[in-house]
C-alpha cells in the first residue's frame, strides 16, 4: 500500500479550496450588482459588529492567542469595521465607474478574482474581517490563512459570516479559510495560486508573498517613534501617548515604541507621563535583561496587561501600584540596542534631544534601524515642523497631535482610510505606501474610443527649453 504524502495532501486541500472559491466568485460576478456586492460586505461587517458576536470573538481571541485584552478588542472590532463601512458606503465597485468624453475612455469595474489573505495573531478577528469586507465589496472571493493561534477566532468569524450569508442566499465558498493549524506548505500554495495576495504580520510571510509570483500587497513592520517638542501641550500629549501605548496591550503595529523628548520640557513632560500611568526606569539594562529571553521577546511580557507585564519584568514593588506602562530611558539605537525596536508590550523607550534638529536625527536613526516607511508622530504647536519631519524621515505617514494607534489606521477625526494594514512604500519594501483599502481589491477594463487628435507642435514643448539653453 502506497503511503500518502502529507504535504501533497495539504497542497491538494488548498487547491480544492481555491477551486471552490473560483467557482463561487465567477457566479458572484456574473450575477452581481452593486446592491449584491454591498449586501455581501454588510453581511460580513455585521457578523463581527453584532455586539454579542463581537464580545465572543474578542474573548476567544485573547483566550487562544494570549495577546491583548478583551475590552480593547471589542472596541477595535467595532470601530475598525464601522469606519471601513463608512469609507466604502458610496464607493462604486460594479459596472461603469467613469465615463470621460474628453478622453474617450469608459472605465468598468472588475473583480480581481480570488484573494489570499495571510493574517496575524495580534488581530485574529478585525484583520480578516477588514480584508473580507473589502474583497466582497469589490466582487471577489477570499481565502484567509490565519496564524495557528488565530484559527479558533477565524473559524468562529466565518461561522458568523455564513449565518449572515444564509439570510441573503450567498455562497459560503465566497469566504473560506485554510483549515487546521496551517503550515508553511499550505500558505505557500495559497500564495502561488491566488489572484492577489494580501499579507499583514510576519515579515517572513511578506517576503514569501513578494517572491511567490502572485501580485502581492504586503505591509512592513512598525516601530513608531514620536517627537514631543517644546511647544506641545504636554498634558494632552502624555494622555494621548498613554492611551495609545496601552490600547490592546500594544499589539498594534502603530503603537508608540519610542518617544523623543526635547530637553527644554523633558522633566515637565515626564511628570505628565507619570500622571498618565507611565513609570520611568532610568537603567535600561534592567528592562533589556527581562524583556528579552535568549534573544527573543519574553512571552510573559508581550501584549499583556500591566500587572503581569510588570511582574515578568521583575518590577513588582519598584513602580507605583497604578502603573499602566513602563517608560525606559535609553541612548542606544540599532541592532545592539533592542529597546530601539518594536517591543509588542507596554514598554516605551524614551530618548532625550537637545533641540528639534537633534530630535529629527534621532527619529530618523530609529526608523532606519526598524520600521522605515511605516509612520512617525509629533506633538507640537509649530505648523512647520510636521513638514520638516516629513521631508527628513523615510516614512509614509506623519501623525500630528494624535494618539498614534488610533490615528494611523484611520479615525473618525482624520482623513486616513480605516485599515489594519499600513503600506510602507519602498522604504519598507512594500508595493504601496498607503493604508490598504477597497481600491486595492479591484481592477478595471477600459473602453478606449477615438477622439480629436491632441498632437502638440514641437515648439510648444521645447520653446522655453530652447530659449534657456539653445537648440
């Protein structure tokens, strides 16, 4: 009897899932309309936003991943999904999307096909929901590949989506997931045979996506650095940084990992940060020795509530009882100084800077070490400084006077699209430098008609150039 190759069986399983998705998507497109696409997106959104389901998904996510906290995941599931639904409410994703008599071009919206989405354990409900909604809004089918710890949450989410689909008569095969705990072989095959790959999370998966041969939208690592200058509202800045740093136990790639505080207001700002729950540690070796174990982040400290994190760091009794996060002074930046990188915990590295130019230089150095292209922030009343920062730093976003975690991925009080995946441009090795949103899940066919010619004379193009340098 011939033994069954388990890897071959896993690959065949993925191929069968993709085949079913292709069949479902073809029918979805052929029989589609804007109303059908909109209803499908609404069904997926309500599946995660309905309060009892949202609560269960949040509880399940924390229970099975050990990351984040329930209250904040409920907020994240609700606000990220509601914001996305606001963003796509009036988007035209079916039929003619533009018709320009001047150019003679009529543009018709077309789905991409089958989307493969690799999603992280940090947001096992909100991130797949975001991708699923965008995919359905644009007429696609989608297959989600969750992290092993995220499987139970993803399975439950899909069950809720199917319950909503049944109310509309929609095919379950429009939204599927790679079953079981997953494997590199399963994920790799999905990367190879989907029509578009969306990857959030592991930078190893990002690299695999970009080398898979399939068009890919993958996002870079975060390592947010925020400047607090001498003109800032110090109390407001401290409250915003504290709220952002502690939200969902710093699981977000947009969580502040470092702040750079100008000397002129350093003591005053640190006093405000203490009022907001930040305990200052001046000996960075004390944190480095406990936040990392054998070269890896301590699992007892990452994405945990304040009390267990403080215990894991050996700080019980050394910090105030109401401490919500640790602020640790440091000078070093680079591979030999792990505090200058992403920490996925309620630990905030603090740098001092003599003046604004020095603060910009420190921020640039941090970003070039890790997190290039993602985002930086500034708390200031000087309207010129965000522009200075934007021109000096390899970054796609400069967040001004806001709680970074809440602002970067879209907020109701700024104009960024709601998303859980932030493109980092060429700086972060990404194909996009904007928040992943619905426009990335659609393509178009152009009907091109003849128009009166618009051929310029050579003199019209080169006249000023010739006048300056001659022919």
